[in-house]
DNA sequence: AATGAATGAGAATTCATTCAT
DNA sequence: AATGAATGAATTCTCATTCAT
């Protein structure tokens, strides 16, 4: 006993998976612990409470996008190449993300009651939009770039919901393709 | 005692409001009862259990759309007029719907675990799409009509999530306006 | 099932007994429920939480003293008779009170962390002192009456602690006898 | 790692403070560790378990009284001087003792359930009484000396409870002054 | 000595549900 | 229809304790 069994990041990843597939409220600390091969109480060694797991989960995903997707806007590539790369990575993420977009899910499930969550979620979507706007501004005036970015994000989020219901990959990918026709 | 305090529909409406603003799992029977001025146990005179409330909530909203929005496709109006009316009614609904689209919310929160819910939700979105396709086919070939309908529904669903986070009405309305430029 | 098994007052009495003999923090909701022949959760039908039980316990005892002991000061009796009656009833209470004076116990155990408790406890001792002062003023100037009252209450409280440790009744009763020699 | 951060006595002192202000059951090992700048587990290098901390706390205080207060009875002073010194040191101790008398507190909180604690507590009060009796016997017959000693200890213990509630120093000191008028 | 990770038991509380009245 | 009392399972969280490092 008292041997290191898990890392904080591992718990976070298991929790994220559960939150996405079962919903946040519907996932118990016992569920998370089970998934990690720990007992309930042990989770509290790593996280103060369930809310903290939720918050760190949101931040973790948000940072993943910052580092791996939103940063593409600063690479030295052609506009079209950048957008292609962004769309590709984004599609990849959501195609393999069982249960959709946790940020969007928690936006509807609990953000009304948790200001800290809401802040991270709003920030995530704002950063996403800014990333796309910056790339699109290479070809479009600012306000048009903003409209395109907003519409892409919205339709992708809607498409993720549909993908979850129907498992139709083609339809999910259509949203990105659509954006790429614009540059 | 035994005074009629509420109707089934009244309970349903209060429950829908709670489900949309707090999430389904996060809403307890006691929450619903409180909202109705009843005590927990009394809800069971109207509904078999919580799952039934959820299911009837989904059906109730679905039927509202059938009767008040999807039926517009059969009215004797010009294509553009029909679409305008559909968009207007849809926007109205979601602008006043605190907490977004319950069908979409439950699609992400619990549809993975409740087949009955999933069926109603899939059906709702299918009917919605068919409604739009039927109208758009008056001007477009079938596959283009389908794409337009799908993209509208997706982007509206995404926009509803954003509206919930930012409360920016204009941006929500932009989605419908966008569709209307197509006819 | 769902038959009435207990009243709020019954639960309160059982809880008071446990708090006095085991301490407040050391008494679990399960302990209280067991004592009442209920299961843990059922207690919450009667009390919001454990703190509420503690608070109501304090108030319940405080009211008992108000009604049955402190009120004696207003009866139409000679000074000595009043004091004798007060002392007799007080002694009776504490001789039969397994575990001492809950108000004093909670004063040391949790009043530092619970303002609501502290208020009730302070008030109880103030009322007790005022009761005695009023009677003693029939024979003594105010400040002497206050000193006598204060010293009696203090020494009785200390004697209750000792009684709990030694079970020596005579020594407990000595405190009251001592007061009675003063009138 | 493995730097000496604390001594057993330091932990004991912090623990005593917590036990007095929060109660024994209400103080967790984590609370104690926090106060010492350690983590929970480290406490176990100094004490076998929580019960041992409690027991050593009681003994520690008891020994303090033995060495610093009860020993005064053997000093070569006049009766009045001895009693004055005892009262002064006792008052000093309790005036600066946030949370009252731990021995008395644990007498009410847990002595019913822990015989080892009870023994130390009973012994402490017995030794205290014997100390006072020995001094008072220089002026009074044994049984009167015993009554005076008992009444002083009781009323001081009660007064400590009141002091904790009201913070009225004068009233606490009155108990000692009272005793001193007797010699 | 001290730490970090873990445990298992048990704490308070909440939940959906039942049912006699 | 509605209520009040109860249930049993589950939930979040805390606690004392252990032990390899």
C-alpha cells in the first residue's frame, strides 16, 4: 500500500472521459476512482473536491487547444495551409473525442451555477474565435473574418452534438471543409 | 388536503425550466416539487418517476416544434415567407428559452445512457431537418437543400450555446438571417 | 413503511442524551438515528442538518429552564421558599442529567466556532443569573445579589463536572445548600 | 527531506491549543499537522495515534500544574502568602489559556468513553484539591478545608466556562479573591 | 524525521421512491 | 390529489492510520 498508482493527469483524463460520456453531475467520485483503480477517498489526495476536478478538466482541455491547435496561427505557413492544419487537428480531436466537447457540454450542464467554470468556457471560445479571426484576416476584412469564425465554431459545435447522436463522420467533417472553401 | 394545486403540464414546464438551467441530473425531484409548491412525494401522482418527467419534457418540446414551427412548411406561403416564418418562430423560442435547447442539452448529458431519450432527440432533429429540406427543395436540389438545412440547425445549436454564455442576441439572430439570404 | 415512528421532540431528547454522554462532535447522525429506531437519512426529514439539531437541543433545554425553573422567581412565595424551590428543581435536573449540562458542554466544545450556539448559551446563563439576582435582591443590595448568583452558577457548573467524574451526589448538593444559607 | 522541523513538545502545545478551542473530537490529525507545518502522516513519527496525543496533552498540563502550582504548598511561606501565590499562578494560567481548562473540557467531552483520560483527569482534580487542603488546614479543620478547596475549584471551573463565553477578566479573578478572604 | 500516496471506514447529506393517511 | 414520514442506496467528503521512499 501507499505505492504511487496514479498521477493527477491520469485521474484528470479518466475524469474527462467520464464527464463527456456520462455528464458531469452524473459522474460520481466513485466512478472516477473506479476508473483509476483507486478507492473514493484517494481522489481527494489529488483534488480538493469534485468541482476542482471539473475546473481542472476544463483548463486541461483548454490548454490542449492553446498548445496544439490555436498556436498554429503563428506558424509560418500560407493562410490556406494554416487553416487546413487547424481544421484537421480540430476534426481529429472531436472525431476521437467520445462524448463531444466537454467545454460545450458543461456550458449547458452547469455553467449557470458555477462562475469559475463559465469563465474558463467563455475564454476558451473567445480564444478559439480570435485564433481563426487572425488567420482569416489575412484574406478578409475584420468583421467578415469574425462572422466566418463565429459561424464555423457554432456549426462545428452543433455538428458535434449531431455526431454524438448519429455517429456520421462525414457530416462532422463537412463543417471544416466548408470553412476551407472560403480561403 | 387533496386540493388540486397543479396540472401535469405545469409541473412539466417548471421541470423543463430547471432541466435547462441546472441540467437534468443536477435537478432533483425536490427541486421540481419546490418550484411547483408541492412536496417531493406529490410529483409521483403525476409522473411515474424522474425518467418519465425527462421523457415527457422532451416529447412536450418536440410536439411544440411540430405544431408551431415544423407545420409552417405546409402553409400556403411563398418559399421565402415560409422560411422567414420558421426562422422567426425558432428565434423567438430560443431567445426566450433560458438555458438553451433541452433536446440538445440532454443529447450531451444523458442520451448515451437512455435509449428512449436518444430516440426522441434524434427524431426531433430529423423532423426539423426534413421540415427545412422540404421548404428549401422548392429552390434547391435535394442534396443542397439537405446541406443547407443541416448547416443551419448545427450553427443554430452552436449559437444557442454561445448565447447562453454571452447573452448576445444579435449573434444568435445572425444564424437565421444567414439562412434567409439563401432563398 | 412510511408510518410515523417519531416526533421531532423525541429525536431531540435522544440527541440531547447522546450529546451529553458522548460529546456533540463525537455523536453521529447514525448514532441519533439508531437511538430513534430510524435510519440516518430519515433524521433529515425533521432537521435540516446536525447543526440544527444542536441548536434546537440548546434551545429546548434553555426553554425547559425558563418554564420550569427560572419562572419560579415570579411565584408568590417567601424569598427563602423561592430559592429553595429553584435550588431543588435545579439539583433534581442535574442529578438526573447523565453527562452534565449540555449548555456548558457545548460552550467548551464548539461555541468558539458556532456563533448561533454561543448566543443561546450566553443568553441561558444570563437569564439564569437574572433569575437568581431578582430573588436575592429581596434580601441583598444589587451588586451583592449579583455576586452571589454568579458564584452559585459557577460553582454549580464546576460541581456538575466533578459529579460526572466522581458520581458523588452529596458534593453536588452542597452547592445549593451553600446558597440557601445566605437567605 | 528528513529535516527536523518540530519537537514532540511543540506538537503537543499546538494540539493542546486546538483541543481547547475546537474540542478534541473536532480536531483532526490534519488540523494538528497544519498547525505544525507538517503533513498528517508525519505526526505519527512522534505519537502512536490521536488518543496518545490526547493523553499526553492531559499529562503535560497536569505536570505543569504539579511543578508550577501545586508544589507551592511546600514552599516556606506564610499560609496567606502560599495561597496568594497559588491563586495568582492559577489565574495567570487560565487568563492566558485560550479555550479554558482542557482537563475539564475532556472530562465532559470524552472521559465517559476513555478510561485512561478519566484517570488522569480525576487525579488532576484530586491533586489540586489536596494541595489546597494542605494549605488551608494550617487555618481550618480538615473538613472545612476540604469544603473550601472543593468550592474554590468548582467555582473556578465554572468561572472559566463563563470567561470563555464573556471574556470578562474581572469576574474570573473574583473567584480567587474570594478564596483569599478566607485566610 | 519527513513526505506523498494510498487505504478503509465512516462521516454528513441527498436522492428517488413508497405508502398510509 | 396531496401530504408527511419513512426508506435504502448513493453521494460527497473526512478521518485516522499505514508505509515505501
